[in-house]
């Protein structure tokens, strides 16, 4: 079977059928309005993914609270947001009713921005800090997640993705560094309780059996005491806990997992390989394979970090170009049983029509991500995020950011 046939073949996720093996990663884009509702810019981004032929789309890190968040204009999911979110989904379903859509629910915890929100911490991590979370505060956060799940269902989403990755609250509680003696800290039994309580309460709160549950996980955060570490301050990798978590979530109803690594502020290169280090993407395949070997055969595993593979020209050495392209490598990983789907993040920015162009035999028209990371800079500057290289809207925003930084430097000189 050629890579086209593999990547365009359908796959069952819970009771649903994804039309192909392309997954649009949840990419924070900082373009909501002041109340956290989708703007026209938000709608246009997701409409392009639907028009572009992705089989499975994950709505970006949508916060369950306005109180603690990482982005000033982040998408929010509270009662006031239900109707605007339902309107977004209605627009998307009119384009393609067969695309699966889940919401990635999140709370930013210690990486909430104190300039406009409340930074809270499970246990103060060096360089971060924040108000110490109490058990009562954490129970309220679980309530917020359950409420958000009900809103996602009511708005028309097919399911949710619980964000246990990249240094957000879920991973802050799960990591061995959280050795504080409290209900959700110390031994693994306590730290995993948060994820399990959360999953169980969502299962009870959302009655629709067709509503799918899953999670994007940082199996290894890449710093001492992070998820996948051997102890609270150990630099050694130990996947005992992350793989036990996967089994526990699966027992409680999870039907898919998105493999990931790293932390958005402490070990970002593991999370998304930068321009000069594309070979870090190979690490993701090993972790996805371990994950796939851990779960049941019917549980879907989605791999990450495919954008650096590009077309037949990339920066990966020691392999024939035709075998290291995004499509060839993605099909190889699926064919060899390492994963079931391939996740595209930055490539979904550079060309949201990538799956469609493959299906129509227009591969030579695909605009490949060059890993410039300018989209990442837009996010860090709290500006709407998109591809600076190919999209004029974001290119002009980027120019404004650089211009304002230049003026700021002049003021301080």
C-alpha cells in the first residue's frame, strides 16, 4: 500500500469514523474576543482545516476558567461561551459534517500570566511560583472541567481532550516534582487521583455514550522531576507512571491518546523540534510506539512532530529524501504499527489544505512549514497566531511586533 492509500484510509475512534489519518493538533492562536469567544479570525482558521480535509480536529487549549490563563485572548469555555461555540461548530459542520471535532480542555496553573490573571501552583517550580493550590481550589477546578465538558457536548463537539501535557495544570499535578503532602500530591496514587477523578466525573456528567474522551500527554517533560522522571528531582527518565496513567485513563473510558513530550517553558525543543534540530522529531516515534504497545488494539494513538519532515527537501540527514518526507514517514509509522494517525501542528498553519492536496494529487502545491518559529513568537507576544511565511494577515502582525520591539529597545537604550 502506498503512502497515499495509508494516510487517506478511514479509522474508527470510539463509535465514530475518522475519514483519514490526518489529525489537526490543538494550536493556541490567541485570537478570541475579550470574553473568550471565537472571533471571525478563529472561525476562518477552523473553516480552512475543515475545507482542507483533516479527518480529526482538536480545538486549541480552551480554558475552563477566566481566572487563571496563559493567553490574554485565549478561547474560554464557560456558560457565557456556549452559544458562540455552538455557532462555530454549526459553521464547521456546514462545510463538512464528517470531520471529528474535540475540544482540548485546559487550566494553565503555574504558567498563567500574572499580568492579567491569577497564577496558581501545585508546588512552586523554580522560575515560576504562584499561589499554592488548596484541595478546595482543586475541587472547584475539577467542577470547571466537568461543566466545560457538558458545554462542549451541548455545543456539538464530538468529545474532549484532557490536556495533560506541556507544563499546564494537568502535568503539574502528575509530575513527580509534586511531592507536597496533600490529596493530589506525593505518592503516585495521589498524583494520579486528579486525572482519574476528573475522567470519572466527566463520564458521569456527560450522558452521551458517543461523546469521546481522550488526552494529549507529555510522556516525558524533559527536566528533573517532570512527568516521566524517576523521582521529584531526578534527571533520569522512567515511564512507569505515564504508562500506568494511560492504562488508568483507558480503563475509565479514554479511546484515543495524542503523544507528546516537553514543556512549553522548560524544554520546548522536545515539544516541537526547531529549525536546526529536526532530528528530535524521531524521539516522538519511539514514545508513540511505546504508547501504542501499552494500550488496547482499538485505542487510537496519534503521533506528533511531523512538520519538520516537509516534502522531499528537508534538513534530515542520513536518509533518502523520498523516505524522509512527511507523507512517506507518516505512512511508515502507521504501517509499522507505531501509531494510528499523524498529528500536524505548524504544518496545519502553513497549509491547512495539506490532506486535500494529497487526495487530489496536488502535492507539488503544498506549502511546507520551514520551522522559522515566528508563529511561536506571535503567541509569546500575546498576538493572534498563524503562519508568518505564507499568510499575509500574520505576516503584517509579525512586522508590527518586531517594529514595536524595536521602539521599545530604543526607549531603554
